[in-house]
């Protein structure tokens, strides 16, 4: 049965600085690079036929480190459909500063509600509507051919995929944390339905 491996990029500079990132193209930290190499070591020996990543460098750098450490040599497809949720006017701002200005509850709604977007940004629902058509067409297209696929993307674009694969409700997906640099290995059927998932640590 084909495998789908999902990895959230390693720690980025703005993850470290507690800032909303979204579509801003920030690099990995040294810790993020180490997380990516660790993911590559965990994936060494796993069958991978093709890799997908977003249009943002933190995901692309993570994939590069994974491929080097894991001795993986496969075609790479980049697409902005896999980009992180767009945080709009919040991008670049410190999360604690925003809590002080707007209140804990409002910032929590912007960060974690399913269908409420931050000002001029995307909700998780919006991100899902952007990510899933590409995932279903391209990634599941490879899965249906029996290929093993690696996707290195972001917390919310990956959450969109996890929500679909695991048939989760909005409340269930909002409660799910996806750690940086930790591979999720899904065992799938040829029609894209899930048999099992394993977290590699």
C-alpha cells in the first residue's frame, strides 16, 4: 500500500521569535535545520518516489535537509497551494503583543478558530479550500498510482490534509498539534483512504 509522509517544516526564525509568519518568507533557525536533519535520519530507508513542498523557503530548506540526511533522491514539486495560512495584517507581529492589545480570546480565535480569519488573512477553512484541491489532484494522483509521497509544508496546510485523511471535525483538527520536523507516516489505500498513521520520533 502507498505511503504518505507529512512533515511540518523545522523551527523558523519567527517561530523562535513568537511572531505570526504566514506567507512571509523567513529562514530556518539552527534548531530548525537540526529538526529537519533528524527527520531525514528517521526517514532513511523509507520508500519515497516524489516530494512536494510549498513556495516558502522554510519548507524548501527543511525538505533539502531531509533529503540530504535521509539520502533521498527524488523529483521535487513546489506549489504555493501548500503554503502556510496567510495571517494577513498579523504577519510579523509578536503574538504576546497582540494578546496585550486585543485580548487572549481574540488572538486565540484568530489563531485557532476554523472559519474566522485574521484581518486581511485566511482562516483554516480558507487554507483548506486552497490546499485540498491541489492535494487531491496532485498528491493523491501519485498515491493512486501506488507511489510513496513525501510532503513538507506548514502547520495549517498540513492540518488541512490531516483533517481530510483522518476525517476530523473542525473542533478535532483545531485541537491537534503538529510538531515541527516530526514525520507522520500514513499508510493509505490506492483510493486515498487511510489505514493507519505512525508518528516517527
